[in-house]
């Protein structure tokens, strides 16, 4: 137990006691300070979790499709007008081209319409494209799958501005950095898992193109 020896020592004495009081005021855990919220707790909240898993599954699905299609065209089937050495380049170009063509329009649509409705529309569009892609894989129809590659790029182009506009409207200022970090982490994990899953699906023996 310590006490100030002079009037000027009032604010500097007993630093340990001051720290104990501060820790006690915040539940004994300095990491729980309201200025530093735990970003993983956002995954339990309805205003963030559905959006996180939506973008996570979308990123995984994009990369699963691209990688599976590239492996199929490169190693499993022969297409005279699409040499294996060019397959990855063509598929990648088709996926990227909607970003060049429609990014500005996508931003305008995001500003004009409700973000939640835009997300629902984009996800239903993704379901329709993946249904068409499933047909393309079953029939080993390369033109259909190339068209799906372009449409999946369009899907990602439409979703991009919504993704960046949604979080500031649903997270407060001190949660925004953590929320953005969670989305970024989830995106790269989904890319990795999508590539692995796409390769495994094509590698399964006696299943043809899927």
C-alpha cells in the first residue's frame, strides 16, 4: 500500500493500483477495452455474419469454378480451338473482362438501389450461372463453360461495390477496421479452399468432368 508524499505526487503515486482499477473497470481484460473490440465477435452478430459468409462462399465458388474448368480443359479433354497452354489465359481474361467493362455501371447501381436487395439479386444470379455451369461440366461443353466464366466475372463485378458499401452502413467506426480485416481474411481463405476443392473435384476418378 502506498500513498502520495507530496501534493504533486497525487496523480503519479501507486501506478499499480491505477492499472488494477482500470483493468477492473473493463472486466479484468485489457483486450476488452471498448476502443479495441474483438473482431471475431462480429461473426456472432446478424448484421455482419450473413454478409461475411455470403462473400466467403462467393469467393470460394468463383475460384472453385475457375480452377476446375482450367484443370479440365488442360488435362482431361482436348479442344482443337483451345490449346491447353492457352486455356488458363483465356479463362482468366474472360473472368477479368467484366471488371473492365462494367465496374463503373456496377458502382452506379450500388448507389441507386438498396444494398441488401443488390446482394440478393447478385446471389440469385450466381445460382443461375452455377446451374448452367453444372450442365456445362456434365456435358463437357467448353463454350458453355467459357460463357459461365464471363458471367461469374460479371457476378463478382456487381458484388464488389456492394461489398465495400455495406460495411460502413452496418458497423460503427471502431468496428469497421476489424470488419474489413475479417472480410479480407475470409476472402483469401476462400480462394485457397476453392482452388483446392476445384482440383480435387476434377481429380476424382471415374467421374468425368465433375
